[in-house]
């Protein structure tokens, strides 16, 4: 589990379910159907299918609730395309905070200067990342059958939970410390 998502268990649950859906897994028949949509491009969600996925997520959750971003090594030509909803970023890896997304691109994908920049359609086309609106629409329908878009938007736009104190090692106290940042105060 990502360290910056330790106190966001509904987000973590959704992230895991989304990954199972996209890649297939036990009892997730729609997952294999979703992944099969990429067959013509012979790629995955993180190695060529990110634009198709980003467009699908934006269609599913609504353009008003989402923003497309490019991940780049500094030239504003995207190496990867993600969708922001609230304080979270969605891609083929599931749901990440900005910090976790950039850390993954710097450490795992070996793009040391990875940055986020607002998506630009012209740059997206020049990047060579496949884009197919029909495939994205099919994927958006599959996502909509699995999860109600407005409920996901509400989940992703909720205020973050306050982290528990670092010296708190008792599980029942940790549960008490899960207060909304905007109205509560940590113990």
C-alpha cells in the first residue's frame, strides 16, 4: 500500500478494484474485456494505452470533474497521460497522489526529471501515444457499468483524512484519529 494512502482506505479499495478491472483478475470478467480493448495496439495501460484510458476516464467521470495532465521529462511532450479528479490522479496503475505518481515516474519508470503539466492536444498527438475515441467510449461504458461515475467523483473529491500521530501505535486510537482535515482535529 502506498504510504501517502495509508489513511484513505476507501481510495485504496477503489484503486485495487480498478486495477483488477483494467487487467483482469479473479472473478473480474469485465477486466479482461477492458484489457482486450487494447489488442489492436499490442500495448498495456501503462505502455501505450494511457491516452485511451485517460479519455475513457474523463468520459466516465465527466469533463467538469476531471483534468487531463501529461507526465514528461521536461519537454512538455507527454511520456504518459493521466486524469486528475480531486486531489488524485488515475492511470493504469490505479489511483495515486501527485507525489506518488511523480515518485513512480522518477524511480520506477526511470524518468528523473518527471513533471506534470496541463494536457495539450497538439503535444499529445506529437507524442505518438495512441488515441482512439471509439475505444475510449467503449471502455467508459464498461467503467460505468462497474461503478457509478458520480459516486467515484464524490469519493475522489472528499477532503483528505488527517494522518494519525507518528507515535500512535494502537489500532483503536488510529481509528479515532481519522477525522476530516477541514473540521476535525487529530488526537
